[in-house]
């Protein structure tokens, strides 16, 4: 689904990604894990064509991302951003309906587009918010609205940038469960940036552990999230414990 070869990117004289090569298989969830400044968000911006690489290639479905038009790419890749500042009081329904733009062949949405938007709102449990201004909802509700908008694009690949950031325990758990369902029930290919190794353990098939723009390790969660790797990346001692068959990681 996604193939990255020798990818390089930097801002001015600062290298952010250095010779990164990875593949993401269809229908899998890859979690990007690492400290601030490791290049996780930059990688998502390269995968969504917000940024262009300095070197190397990004292939989506075997096609160089530079050959995609923005509208064509939006039919294949959708992005749920970490930070979104609502400035206009669009209704929640209108925001989700905007996700239909790449699929529309006319200036105005059809009834079928509206039905899709409404069904997604119902599926995510936020139908009751449809007429509310999205400037007037909670952070957790806004994150679900942004997921709904991305789902309305009907893309095969979904990118999530720190989807649990600033959320309380309940809403963070809800968003993580939705990410799991998107893969298991809809077959989406997902790349998600996270800060908490425990969240990565919960949602991912594989983990890419990063530090200063380079790959430290990639593979199954239990192979990547070793005490040695985590100490190298974060500079702290950690311990792994198993409770009722689930593994948890905490700082010593």
C-alpha cells in the first residue's frame, strides 16, 4: 500500500528525516513512536503531500506521490490532524460533508453524499451533534468529527497525528477503539503517530520506533518495545509487566 525508499527531508539546514525506508501493508496499522522532534508528524505530512521530500521516493499504491494531483490523492489518503483550530461556525454535518469533496463530480453535494455523511455521524455516535456549530463542541467530540470527515473521503489509507493528544481518559479510549475498528471492520490501512507506548501496543500491528529522524527499529510491538530500545530512544529506564494477558510499560 505504501512504500518509502531512502526518504530525506529537512527544514533549511536541519535534517528531520534521514534515509528512511519502510513499507506499510494493506490493511495493517503502523504506529510511529518516538520523542518530540523525531520526525513523526513530518512523515505524515510527506505521506499526505503537505510537504515534498528532498530525496527518496514515496509510493502510494505503486505510484509516486509526486504524480498524484491533490484531489486524486485525497481519494486514497485522508489525514486526521493533531491540531485543528475551528474558526468558522460550520455545523458538524457541514464539516463532515466537506470530506466528500474529493469524491464529488459537481460543485454541490448530491443527496447520496449527504446520506453518507449522516450515516458516518451515526456510526461514530455523534449524530446528535450534526446541527451544532463545530466551534462549540468538546475536544473529544471535535476529534470524532475530524475522524468522521476523513471517513467521508472513503480513502483506503488513513493517517492519524497524535489522535489522543489533549483528550481525557474516556475520549482517548474511545478514539483508540475507533482506530482499531477502522482496521478490523473496514479494512483501512492506518498510520498513526503516538507518544504513549501503551497506546501503540493497543492499536498497532507493527511499530516504527524513531529518534532524531532515523529508524531505531520496526516490527511487531513485542519485538520493538524492549527495555533497551525504549531507554535508548527516551533516555529513561522502563519496565514491562503483564496483567491478564496484556502488556503494560511504565517508567521506573
